């Protein structure tokens, strides 16, 4: 039987802790046998879980001999990782154990150095902090999970369930994983990635900079078919200077900024109105419904219709 050790660190997020426990403990093989043995482990006698205290039945020795170790997220992702936990995770990795993180659990796993050089993910709100804290990682905030083979990371909250079901499928095949998904009232494959859940009121814009009036003007004229020359003329500068200033202040180009602003406005309209997708595409400045659908899916990972089903 496959053994899963779930590591409860101090300030563990209860949802992230419960997700692997429930998913793996309820998984059954075709003959009715349990597919997993689950151990809840901690590095101290009592773990603070915010709204309650947890006394785990296993210490760090519970990681020994486990086939999979899961590191749930914590409410304090930037907290230093205790040396004994770091050593236990490194020892498990050296023994070939599969190690997965849920949400901000990527932070303590990154602190071991085991993720250096790998593409990873975490909750989109913590992605910038993770990238700044661990520059050896490639942080992808737009996906639900990343599977690097031995090391796997997932995005926030419910994405941990996507990752656990993915591991069940790796271990026992799609039929067993589909049955586990049904027990969780969850599709085995969710459409799109984490990008569809990221909230931006507007694309990043420098407050108080010389470009702020131009950005406000762009925001007010999203429906117009604007070219780079149009934007440069309104700004009163050459296209070369405009591009250089934009990159200095926003990190992107004028047209890329404009397209992102259009998609964000479209997200709002899909959530708040009953307008057709075609009408919304025209309202935010796309020349054709096809162009709108293509750009929207590239940005959010899902189609406009799928986004409306989820958030409308």
C-alpha cells in the first residue's frame, strides 16, 4: 500500500491540511481495498493551526519510508524553516520519496533547496513573494499545478485537490482517480489554470508618474481600434520613445498593456452583465469575436463562455 505523509507545519492552513488527508484516505482500488495509508506528521508535539491546535500522531519520523510527502500551505509562508524539518525533507528526497506542496507549502519546500532550477507554482497572491525570495525558481502563477516528477507544486486552495487527484492517477490510473474525483464532487480535469482566478482591477500602472494620464486615457478608450502610432500621437512622443518609457514604467509594451486591460474589462463584463460574448468583445475593442476569444483564452487559460460559467 502507498504511504502518504502529510507534514503539518506551524500555522498550517486547515483546508490545505485536510485536502490530501481526505483525498488519499478515501481512495479505493477496484477491489475495494484502500489505495493509501495516510500519516499526519509534525515537528513538534502541538501545531498551531490558527483556529485550533493539532496533535499529530506522527513526528518527523513519519516521513521515513513514506512513498509521498505532502507539505500543506501555512499562513506564514516566509517564516524560517526549522532545521530539523529541512533535514527531514532532504532525507526523504534523497531516498527517492515524491514530495508535493499545496498552496504556500511551496515556500518551505523551496527553503530546502530541493526546487532550485525547477518550474513551480503557488497561490497567485504569493507568487511574486516566492519569486523574490527564491530567485533560483521559475514561478508560474497561471497554472493549477506543476509536476516535475519527484517534486510537485500546486496553486492555492482547491488546486491542491487537482494535484492530489493527479497523483492518484499517476499511481493507480484514470479509473481510480475518476472515482476519487466523484467522491470529492470534483471534475478529474478542470478547464484552464489559475490565471482565470487572478484579480487585477487594472494592469499594473505607476501612480504619480508622467505616464499616468496616458494610462488613464487608454483605460477610457479601450473600445477604440488604437494603433501604436495613435497612442504615441496622443502622448506627444515618438513611437520609439513611447515604447522605451512604457517598458521603464510598466515592464511591458503599450499594445500588450492595452490588450491586458481589454481582457480585464471583458472579465468584469462577463461577470456583471448578460451581454453576448460577441458584444463584449466589441465593447472592449477587439476587431472580431475570434480575436477576442483567442486573446482571452491566452490570458486567462479558459474561453469567455467557460469564464462566465464559473464567475457570472
